[in-house]
């Protein structure tokens, strides 16, 4: 049995963290914190979202939201920039490793994807994407609708490899993780668009959740039963947003965070409602907001020294194309919570993910 496992608004992939999905991974000291219920196994994992969980789907797409060049990947095996928005691995990889499914979660759009990769799960996430259809349009990334289309195409391909019965088994027994919302808030609502003039906080979060609801119902109809959804992070506190909207002192302020907390409250209620209306499902809200905020406000508790800027370049604005081979990098990445001005370091991802597992993982994996 397996164990559980402006200047850059249009050029950064967005992310934020979040780890997204950041979900099940191990404690920073690599000790697993969740065990599956008796007789429970997970044959595969499927991840949807933005740059926090993208493992390279944007590499061959015409978009500024990609990370397949140095210094990205400097701590990845072989120091290869694979399209992961970090110095090393991202939560998608940590999750499949902890579940003992495989070492890394491949991007579905990887031209070198092998049939065996399909059987054990893939990543559909795309840097710069969001719930709001305008978000991926501005970033030239794969939309949530595109990612759903990829899943449907994946199902046809999988049926050709293992047959219809085995495909149905894989779809219903696997994990589905979603990490979105950061780009909607940072790039679109508070970016150079008219969204904040068309919508107030309440109506915009309703817009995001409308598309989120449609997506959840769609993947449920395709067989998804165990689904974890990351909430919005304290995006106003990431380095790039401090630089853009934090004033002279680059403070971690409100605004963005107020919108994020409202979205999270509504998302929690929505998932509880959908869970009751969808037989045999488990839909769990995963809180990234508080674990990340704690790491930003108290970095020393986990051995970090710097949380207000990233390791790449000045750390204040560099992300995606602005964090590139000509950028200087910090002396010791382990001192930093953030790799670039938007994305955490591999070490920070591990710590935050382990906290999410500790706080919310049991509900997702069957332990009440």
C-alpha cells in the first residue's frame, strides 16, 4: 500500500505560491505526516493551476510566462531549467514523491511524455492562468478551459493504453489538485485592466467562483472524486507586490489580501455545498494563506533570513523573463523564502506544503 504523499504585470507568470497545490508533501525534515486509510491507494495524481504547480506546460508556448532557462532550475537535478518556477522542484513533484507514485510529475504538454507517465498522472497547470478567463488571455497561457480540454484528451489517450475499465478505475481513485487565484487578483483585478472598475470585491470573487464551480462539476462528471483546492495566498505580501503597491517602505499591506480572504471564505462554503451535492466525492479547501503569511512574517522560525525579496536579481521585481541568465543570484538560496519576486524556493515550498498537510490533509485523505 502506498503512503500519502506597469513593468511586469503582463510578463510575470503569476503564481504565487501556492502552492499552489501545495498539498501533501513531507515535513521539511522529510518525515511523512499523513498515512492513507486502510486499503486505500492512489494510482495517479492530476494537477491543474498556475505557475506554482506548473512543471513545464508553457515551455513550447508563445508566452512570457515560462521558466525554461537559467537561473531557474539551478538546484534541480543536473541544474536543468525544466519550466518549473523555482530553483528546484515544485509542489507537484513533492506530492507524487510522497505518494510513492514517481519521482517527478511531468507536464502534459511535454513532447517527450511516455505512455507510462500517463498511467500515473500528469500536470496540466500553466503559469499565468486563473479562474477569470481574462487572466490567461493576458498572460497567453493555458486557460482553465484549456486544461479541462487536456484532461479530456488525456482520457482518450489513456483508454488507448490501458482500456476503458482501467481508465475509469484510475480516474475515480486518483487525486485532483487545483491551485489558482493569485494571477486573477494580482495581474487582473489589481493589474492594468478594467476589472476593478467593473466589479467590487464581492462581485469579482463571485465571478472567479462561477468558473471554479463549472470546472469542479466538469471534472466530477469525468470521474474525479477526491479533490483538493488551494485557497488564495496573501499575495499582497510577495516581493513583487510589495514593490508595486507597498509604497516607499514596500510594506505588506491590505487590498489584495482582503480580496484573497473574501475569496477563501466563499470557496470554503462552496466546496462544502458541492461536496454534499456530489455523491461519493470529497472536496476539501486547503489553506495556504495562513501558513505562507506566517513564514513571511516569521522567517527565522524555519531558519530563513530574508522574506521581503527573492534570490534572483534585486529580488524586488525579477520574475519569468526578468529573472534570466544575466541576473545575479543570492549567495545562499536557503536563506530566502522566495526564489524570484513571486515564487518560493524549493525549501520554502516543502515547509509550507508540510504545514498544509498537517492542517488540512487528513480531511482530504479520509481521516476525519
